C-alpha cells in the first residue's frame, strides 16, 4: 500500500512537472524549435507586444521576443526567427495591422520597398517573371543572425484613418450646427411646418373643389347625354347635308375669288411696269415735276390776282 | 440578576456598582469580550503555526505519512480537478468564440482562454473545489480524532499529534496544489482548443497563435504562486479547524462547515491580494 502510494505520487509529480515545464516552454518559445535573434527598430507607439507574429512575405517565421523602450524615440525590438528561415539581405521590417482592433505583427518585405535593380535580373528569373509574373526578386544574399533589419515605410495605420474620420466628424458637426442654427434657432423648422400646414390646407381645398367640380361635371355629362338622346338623327342628317352644300358654295366662292385676285395681280403688275396711263402716272417722275411747276405757277398767279384783282377782274356794272 | 449568576472569584459583583456604572459596564463588557475573543483566535492560530514549525523537526514521523497524504490530496483529486478544468476551458473558449464579431481575428479565442485559465480560473477553481473535497475531509478526519480522543491518546504515547496529523497534510497540500493547477491549466487549454476547433470555425493554428500571443513565463509562475498560497491556506485552515473541534459529532460537522467556508473566503481574499500585488508584473 505504502509502496504503491509512493509510486503513484512519484508518477503524478513527474508528469505534472513535465507538463508545467514543457507547457511553459511550448507557449513561450514555439515549442523547442531552435531560433536565432534578429533586431529591428521602430518608432514609438507601434503597439508591439511580446509574442506577436513575424511574417516574411506573409508567412510566419518567428515572433516578437522582446520590446525595449529606447528613450531616444525608438522601440528596440528583438525578433526570434526560426532557425531554418533566412531573411533576404534587402528585407525591410514594417509594423502592420492584423485585423481592425489594433493587433499588430511585424511584416518583413523580402525585397524592401524598391523594385529589384536590373543588374540582378538573371535569365531564369526573367523566365519566371514571364511565366508567373509573381517572382519579384531573387535574393542571393541573406542577413546573418543578429543583424538589424532596416525599417521600411509603414502602411497607414488605423490610428491615422481614425484621425481622418475624426476631422471629418468635426466638419460634419459644423454642418449639423449650422443646420441646427438655421432650422431650429432661427425658426426654419417652424416656417417649414407652417408651409406644410398651409400646403395641406390648399390640398384639402383643391380636393373639395375637385369633388364639387366632378359633381357638376357629371351633371353636365348627364344632361349632355339627355340632349344627345333627344336630338333627332334625321334632322341631324339634313343639317349635315345643308352644311355640305354650304361648304361647296364656299369652295366655289373661294375659286372665283382666286381668279379675281389673279386678275388684280395682273393689273398691278402692269401698273408697276409703267405701261398704260396709270403706270405712267405712277411711275414717271416727269408728270410730277410738270404738275409741280404748274402748281407753282398757279400759286403765283393766284397771289398776283389777290394783290391786283383789278388787273384781271374788271367788273363794270354800268 | 438570576440566582445562577456567580461572579468570578476576587471580582466585585456587578450588582454592587451604582446604576450609571452598571450601564457603562453592560455596554463596554461585550466589546471587551469580543476583542479578546478575536485576538484569542489569532493567538490560537499562531500557537498552531508554532506547533507545526516545531513539529517540522520530526522528519521520521511525518515523511512516510506525507506520501500517503500526497496521494490522497493530490493524485486522488486529479479526476475532479481535471473535469472542472476541462469544462471551464471548453466553456471559456466556446463562449469567447461566440462573443466575436466580424473583424476580430480568431486568435483572440486562444489568447482569452489562455489568460483566463492560467491567470484566474485554473488556480482559483481548483482551489475552491479542493477546499470542498480535500479540506472538508481533512477537518472531518482530524476533528473525529479529536472528539474520540485519539489525539489525546497520541500525546499519551509521546507522539507529537501535530507532526503526525497536521504536518503531512500541510506539506501535501502545499506541494500538490501547484501540480494540480499545472495539470488543470494543461487540461483546460487543451479542452478549450479541442472544443473550438471541433465545434466552431476557429482553426488550430489560430488557437495556438493566440495561446502564444503576449505570453511570458511569469504568467505561469503567477498561477503557481497563487496555487501554493491556496494549497497552504486550505491545509492550514482545515487542519486547524479539525484540531480544535469540540463536543462530539455535531462539533465535527460545525468545524467542517466552518473550515470550508473560511478556506473558501481566504482563497478569494488571497486571489484578490495576489492580483493586486502581482498583476502589474504580468504585462509583457
């Protein structure tokens, strides 16, 4: 019994200790896989925490091992990289967002921000590029363990976007304020409400009028229908015939009128060309001049007669 | 005052004092008695602790018994602690998954489950469950020995009853609680992982990523510190309550109830205090 207790307790203690030690190691160090340190330096306020992923071209190759606050405005970050992963020489490190809520990871871009220089384009790489198009660069050299990975240009963070949203919301607030002032404080809403009320009244009035009108209209229609029914179709027929006759007479009149006007046209044309008495009279300026002269002479003669009537009129009674 | 009232010898009977003095005495005397009783409780526990430290010298007496107690307290409690931890882990992970809204990455499930289980749930719930299972048993055993005068018999046989009964239990509680807590943490995290991977769209890689996020070994040490404190308080309080049991079977029952209540409250208080003092060191 006692011996058995000892064995059982020993087994339990051993298992529990092993679970504790290896569990802690597993949680803290990605199992017992070997890793090597790399360093990076980021600006303050990047929200980096121990245990966040390190991604090389989107694949997890390690985790953030240590974050130290450097008083000169930087975070000195130690990255723990899996031993079987190598980091290309021109890689840059960027803190990027994971999801919406401020979680971060350290992303390593294998080729840095710049495109690969033309000198490094090898034939097989050109082939790969022609084939797939995704092969950006072909790193030939790698950083050695313990190097510092240069920092790349960070993508806009949620904070920046939130800041933009903040300023937008400020502007929106101004707009709302203006609307509030003009609508509420200056009585815009009251006016609007009054307008709506009077429009409503108008509409009601219109409805009422329309209702009356339609009543009258239907009465009119009814009486019209009665009248139409009362009309004799025979008298209607004779009326239509009379109207036809009248129309024919009218047509004859119109044609004779047309011929008259044609003749008149003819006369007018002759007058215009200056043929005949009328034409001469109208078109020859000589007649006018003669007439003028005659009038002038007649005028002077009359003046003379007025002045010396005795010269011309010699009335002798006895 | 009834006829059954006898003043203590050498003390002036209360009835001999003038009325205004008697009123003051009737007001202050209970206060004095309660205060004295309060400090007597503390003093009695200090004597008990001193007895335990003295008994630690008698290695030959308690070491063989400690192994038995370790089995009874530790190994035999593993199924209960494991079941509790498994359900807590599974429910925590599952509930967390259902609180997520679009935009949150699934690794948060692993992170929340790990933080909850390691920092709080596994140590606290293991301790509370063990206060019922182990503590009540401890009090009842020692209390029954006390009321059946077996402890007096031990003293008569020149055995130190503290070294014989209390020290093995205290050592076993002190050492087994952290180990049980480790097992509870492991079982809880694994059960939570299995639950969410099987029952929800969280993938195993999300869960393990979350488990490792912001992890520092001090979180485990924190859990172990708490577990050690809890185990110590359970075994000390429960063996003390058993040791001072009085008046028969009813006294055993009363002591057992008291022991469970006091140890549960003390566990919660210690939990709060450790959080107060050690939680700032938990940030990575």
